[in-house]
C-alpha cells in the first residue's frame, strides 16, 4: 500500500511570498502530524490533527503558519509572508490512532522549502 | 531547552561489530521511546520502540535498553552491516492524543565500514 506522500518535494520561493505544502497520509490513519527539520537538527513538532480538528498546534512558531485538514485526510500547511528562517524540510507523519504504543508514526519524504 | 539529547554527532564501526547509540532525556513524563532511522532525501523510518515500563526490547539485530533512573536509553545493533549506515534519531512521547507528538534528538550519523 502507499505510504505518506508529500508535494512538492522541493519548493523555492522568495521572501514575503505565500506557500502551501501538501500531505497525503496513509489511508485510514486518523492522526496526522507536521514537523519541521532544520539543518543539523532533529524534527521539531508543529501541529497534530485527530480527524479534522487540530488537537495541538503548540509547535507552530507564529501566526504566519497555519494548517488545515478539512476532510480528515489530506492536510495542507500554509505559510504566509515567508522568511529566510522558514527554510527547512517540512515532514508530515500519520498514524492509525494517535496512540504511541502500537500505533507508530509513518513519515513522508518531506518538502524541502528554500526561501531566498 | 532540549528534552532529548544525542550528544555524539557521529559513530563509525567496523562491519560485524556492535554499534551502540546513546540518548539521554530530561522529561520524566515521557512514556514511550523510539528510534528512527533516516537516509538522505527520505523521511525517518521507525526502527524500534520501548515503553517506559520496560527496560529492554529486542527485534532481530536491534535492541533498545532503557534506564529510567538515569534517564538514558541506548540502541544496540549487532552485528552491524554497511546498510545500517544512516542517521539515527532518538525520540520520546507521551502515550495518547496530543501527548503522542514526538520530541526528537539531533540525531547521530552511523557509518559502518566494510
């Protein structure tokens, strides 16, 4: 079966522009997570969805970042007025139920965002 | 404030020998600990995990040990193979809901020499 997919794989944009990053989770997975990985760092949590609702958005760095999951499947991470510091690999993960024991998170390949 | 720490950035071992990757954490509320493996241009892949109520979990060549009193865990790979060369991330989480989000260390690059 298909794993988690993310599009685009690479995105280059200019400072101040708006970008959307898409995540297609594994079919049937109710939990979806976004993480951001900067160079030389481990992934850092951004936001967690259970179904359609954002159950925890405490990792979003500021109000330029927003994410939606309107039908409980595909999710879009939206970044307004991009800054050079937003450059990173954005990772999406999904799990069957959002329970750590026995329901591991499966990651997509990531979207590499470069803000010039 | 790093809650999960991997203090060694890299490790090089000979094929066939044991690889030991270490991880320390500061948050005693973590319930679950995981190791992920990552190749370049791919997302992290789940490798093995351990619940906080256990002190050892084994899966083939991979064993994870947890020392709760020391807030320390380690991943043992034996025997090491060249295909094990990758970046390994230690991660921790609570059990359910919003607590299931993962907190990662910075990773360690393992190189297995043929």
